[in-house]
């Protein structure tokens, strides 16, 4: 036998057992986006590497070591590690954000060459949204309210916490950066290698360290908030007031800087403590500089992305979602003519009852065998057709979940009967 080829490390199959939950999540998310008036964007999974380097930033984990980059006849291309860069590129390219407001959402695979572990994969899925052309605190609040609605809808509101911070304007950050570097220089000897390197390339990321020793030193570091001007403070206050008015709780986390370079003002993460180290299920924030950085007119922008694997792991860990049975009816038939007719009647039922899910028995066997398969399928009802029933123009309906007599009805009446039993119109 030939050697079996395995899937790639960190790239997972989503099996039929799990896909109903994925579908439920995706469908619900789409409905929620529609209820806020957002439209879908679909972008390619591959872009020029330079797009990610320019937007995400050269000195970020993602660009430094996580991208799948390859040469395509002299062009450097990369599998997208996130959705924002491609979404901005597409919106600029198609003139969707010039002098206008735009609210879009997207979903799809993202690729990062990370060390795979629970909640961290090399191919994963994000569901995200981006809003262009609106600089207010109200729109920042809208996406937080929207994500909050998602958690509530799935009944996990009690298991996630909103962490909120402001990064200020780029000017405020620049002055803060100077002060921070000066502080870090004084403590250079006590910093780990990573932080020493980050100190000059991307000093704010030092705040994001998990090193306990460095964290202790950072307690005395200058605070970004001390560098905020009136506008930044106003923006943050307005946002908080809307969240308060909606009863959305949050923790201010001054160390929340996010992994990507392009953020300013509002940043946030929704975090759970049920998934170990991979506890961030959603991250987002404002990135007013990015559109200009990618070559178009300056345009304010804000967005978020949910990591769907982590979201689904969280739902599973607390059994938050009950997935309904996958089939309504299993059609059993024995005898040549009965089998043929079962395939005709099943087609008619699919015409007559919108959304009905029918499994036809396509692999022969006696009724005993077929009922076993029917039971295993999860179907609620079995339709039963043998040649003698067919001769009387009748069909049997058997409830597979509640002990009861088989009901025989005329074939012409079976659609009406099933509608009644399934409670559909
Ligand atoms: P982390 O700090 O966990 O590495 P990140 O800051 O790199 O996350 P973002 O770039 O903000 O993540 O992506 C948004 C969301 O996508 C994350 O909050 C997370 O839920 C999810 N995500 C990011 N990387 C992965 C991955 N490798 N596998 C699964 N989900 C991921
Ligand atoms: Mg990461």
C-alpha cells in the first residue's frame, strides 16, 4: 500500500461532526452584520508581500517570522496572515472609500507560521469587519456593541471580558515613545533579549511582554496617558460613555498595545480565561494612518477580527450551542419499484416542503438494516415504502424518536402530513 499523505502541521480539517456548529456560527454572524448594515467583502487569500510589510509593519511578529512567503516568477507573494491589509487594498483599488463611508465584513482563512497549539494554528479563520471614513467615538462604540451582541447571542457574555485602551494619536505616541525609550535605556541590563531588540525597533511592544521581571520594571515606566491631549481624552471618554450607557463592562488595560503596528486611539480585545494562553477571541481598534500609508487619501478607519477557532473552542468548552439534528426524514424502501418511486417521492417532497432534509436509502438492504441506518442518521421520521404499500398508493410514516404505531397515508397526502409532524408550513 502507498504511504498515506497527512495534513500539514497546524492546518486542520473541519469534519462533518463539527461543521454544523461552524455553519451556525457563520450564519448568525452574517445576520448580525446585516442588522448593522454591513456588506460583505471577499478578498484573495494571496497578496504581494509588500502589502503586508507596509501595513502590518516590518518589526512585528507576523511579518518578521510568521508569514508564508514565496516567489512567483520574480514577484514576492504571501498568504494573507490577516484580513485588514487586503481589505484596505481592495477598497482603495475599487474606489470604495474615497470621500465616502463604508462598512464591510469578511471571513476566511488566514495563514501564520506559528508553533501550533490549542487555539493557535497555521491556517485559521477570522471573521472581521472594517469601517472607513468615520472618525468618531460612536463608530468605535458600534463595533464593540456589535461584538458584545455576538457573545450575548451565543450565551457566552459571562465568559468574556472586554479590555480597552487608547494608544493616542501618532504624534502623542511619538513623544511617549521617546520617553519610554529613555526609561528602557536606564534598565537595559535587566531586559530580556527580545525586549532589548524591540526597545529601538518597536518600543511599545515591550509593554506587551510576558516576562515577569520586565513587567515589574515597567511598573515605573512613563504612562502613555500622560501624553494625551484633549482630543484623545475626549474620544476615549465619549466611547466609554456609550459603553456605560449600554451597560457594557470593560477593563482599562494600559498594556494593551496589540500586535500590529497600524493602530491608534481605541484598541480593544475580548478575552476569556477558559482557553489558557490563547484567550483572546477578538481583537480590534482604530487605524487612521493605514489608508494613507497604502497610497490613498488619508481616511479614518476602525475594525475588528474574531478568531473563529478560538470562538468555537469556547462555545464547545461550555456547551453553549445546541446543534439541531442534521436530518428530518430517512426514506426506507424495499423492492425495485418501491425504491424507484422513493427517489421520485423524495424529489417531490423537496419541492413541496421548503428546507426539508431527506436522506434516501441508496444502498439496499432489508427494512431492519434500513431502520438501523435511519436511526443512526439522527432523522426524526422514517418514510416506509414497499411494493405492497405502493400497490395501495400508500406510504408509511414512522416516528423514530417516540415509540408509536406506524401511520399509513396516501402518497398524495404525505407532504401535508410531514409538514404537520415537522411543524413547518
Ligand atoms: P495572539 O496574541 O494570540 O497571537 P494576535 O494579536 O496575533 O493574537 P490578531 O492579529 O489580532 O491576533 O488576530 C485576531 C484574532 O485572530 C486573535 O484574537 C485570535 O483570536 C485569532 N488568531 C490570531 N492568530 C491565530 C492563530 N495562529 N490561530 C488561531 N487563531 C488566531
Ligand atoms: Mg500572534
